[in-house]
C-alpha cells in the first residue's frame, strides 16, 4: 500500500512539473515580448510581428488547456 501511494505521489509530481513547464515557457515568452514592446523594443522587428509572437504563445497555452 505504501509503495503504491509513493508511486502515485511520484506520478502526480511528474504531471505537475510537466504542466508547469508547458505553461511557464510560453508565459515567459509573452512576458518578455510584452515588456520589450512596452519599452519600445520590437524583438521581431516590428510591433505587429512582435504581437504575432505573443498571440502564437497565447494560442499555444489555450491548446495545452484543451489537452489537459
């Protein structure tokens, strides 16, 4: 019983780490690009292209939510 609980806990922790990583990565991109754009810097060359990257990352998060 204890072994099964330990295995279940390890599995849950693994899932939490995976989900956290899958959400954190696009969130960090969104934050970085947003801060850059607000500072007048456009990492992709133009404001429009920079905003497209942000939009793509938001879509990535939304797709991940549908899969969980």
